């Protein structure tokens, strides 16, 4: 059964297949229109299909993104909309489609891949590892601190769009996890939310909010869809703006990035009406997981990384990745990390290194994206380390926990 790139004539059968695979999300007509227009993240040009006797039995989207991991921009394959016709399931076609997607990504030069799983272990077996978390808080708006900087926060207008996108781009480029956003992604985010900006002459932060529909005054909730700021003053100003909405929106729901340390900023981080946990502990945020990351090209991804933890002197590491889907990824690789950057080459004979790491593809992806330190992977029985474990941990340490706010 050959895989082929989709063509415009596939749009209708594709919309029908996805309507069956992901029921209720969109109408058939909306699906077809989105494919034609390529919104929000890519259209028919990113779709691949599998046919059996002239009938479409499987498909996926190989979306093209640039993703910042440890602040380095990497070509990323966004694997989405994997679907198999209802009568062709549990025969290995879903797995085959993912293997094909890995090949499509490698052939066009993608170094990593990200996806949102229907079931994590399915993709883990194919080399993707769960990465990043969001902390979902529901709190009283009056639990947020006020700050004088809120005077610089105002409702955004259409004229603020470029400044919001630029602010996001500056934050993303120094971060760990987010993608660069194209115009059509901004249409998607701004189209379903109301935006506010922190603007003291320059837009240094923004928030995107949705108004909840609960009619009971006590339960009215302001949903914060996204809140990003370039510095603590702008961040504090945006939080203070939310606090000021308390008479209209007594509750706030926000899925914060781990690095925001929101629990430590709230006067009372307990959700309204919470139930105690254990005997004397109480809940704060619910932990959300979603993205899974895979490294498609181990040598390429190592060479593309520019930040290598804290180091006093040059470090040579030996890295071996057992990757059943991409045997070329195995190496072993010799990674020489110097002050000016890193060099990667295939190990010859018994090349000397300060430390060695041997692991599987999913665990390597988690180490690469800062989800797991090599020593923690070893404790879990998912990696072997030889030599200076602390040096290899320091090399792979990232400056902030992984976060990705675009869902595809
Ligand atoms: C999710 C989906 C793509 C899986 O497709 P599929 O073709 O059934 O996938 P596979 O056959 O490769 O694997 C499914 C399971 O069947 C098993 N299987 C494969 N061949 C088999 C066979 N001959 N006999 C019995 N079981 C088999 C696989 O081992 C796998 O189980 P495991 O993950 O527990 O090991 C499909 O169910 C679907 O389209 N779902 C709706 C849309 C969706 O959720 N997409 C995912 C978006 S992230």
C-alpha cells in the first residue's frame, strides 16, 4: 500500500475520514474549508494519504514548524490528524503511518517532531516522549497581587496585532518548547479570545482571555488562554489587571507554564470549594500533560543546539540512541562541547569521552528537551551512564521547563 502526498481531489474524502475519526469537532464543510485555506497550521500540502484499492484508508498531516528547544530554532515536523478508516484498524496501519511520517520529516530535513497523542504509550513505542506540563489553576481573582504596573495594561485593538506577535516571537526565541507562529496561527489565537497588552511605550507582554458563561455571579470565570511577558514588571502588571476584574470575574482559570511559579504568587493558591488531600494537604494546580517530542535526526539535533548547560571547560560525551525506527540515529556519536559551540561526529573505535549516555529514542527526546536529566533516566532504568554523570546532567540541563501552547 503506497503512501502519497494528498491532492485537492482528496479534500472531500479526507474531511469524511477525519469527521469519522474526530467526531463533533467541526462540520464537514469547515474541515474542507480549513484544508483549502491551510488554517490554522497547514493545509492539503501537508497531508499524506494511504490508499487501498482506490479507497482512502489512512492519513496524517506532516505540518512544518520551527520550534525553539533550549532557545535554538529547529525544523520540526508537527504530526497531526493521524487517522485510519474504521474498518482498517488494529492491523498496524496507524503505526505504519507514523513510521512514514518519520521518514517524510527526515527527508525534508526536520530535526525533531512534536505531536499530541491519543494514547501516550502508542507513540512512546515509536520514539516520542511526553514532554512539558502546564499547571491548571482555578483561583479567586482577589488572590492575585495588585501592582502599579497595571496602569500600562489596556485592551488591545486590531492595530496591536503585530506588536503582540513580535512580543511572542521575542519570548519564544529565548524559550524552551514554543513554535514560531505564522500569521494564520495568530488568526486562530486572536479570533477566539480578547487580548490585552502591557504597553508602556513598547508592547512587552499580553494576555488572551475568554469570558466564561456561568450565570451564577460567584462562579463567573475569566479564562486566561495565554499570558506572556518579556520581563517581571510586565508580567506583574498583567496579573494585576486580572486581579482588578474581580468584581465581574470572581474566578480565574489559567493553565500556567511551570516557570511562572504561579502557586507562589497567589495569596491563596487553593481552588474555590476544594477538597482536602491526604489529611492536612490541599490541592493547588492540576498538572496537565500533552505534547510528545521525538528527535528525528540525533546528530543534526545535537549539532543545532547552542546552549549546553553550565560548563567550566570543554566536555566530550559519547551518545548512543537505540532507535528501532531510525537505525541511523544510533551513532554512537562523539559530542565535543566547547565554549564556541558543539561538534558531532560518529565515534570511531574506542574514542575517549568524559562520559557516555546510552538510551532509547523516546528517552533521548525527553533528555534533549529538558524533561528528564540523564541521571533521572538512569534511575528509571531507561538509560545507562558511564563516567561523570554530573557532567552529562549539567550539559543537558535547560534554562527553563519545556512549554508549548499551540495545539495541532
Ligand atoms: C488511533 C488510530 C490512528 C490507530 O490506528 P490503527 O491502525 O488501529 O493502529 P495500529 O493497528 O497500528 O495499532 C493499534 C493497536 O492495534 C494493535 N495491532 C496492530 N496489528 C494488530 C493485529 N494484526 N492484531 C491485533 N492487534 C493489532 C497494535 O499493537 C496497537 O496496540 P498497542 O498500541 O497496544 O500495541 C485509529 O484508531 C484512529 O484513527 N482513531 C481515531 C483518530 C485518532 O484518535 N487519531 C490519533 C490522533 S493522535
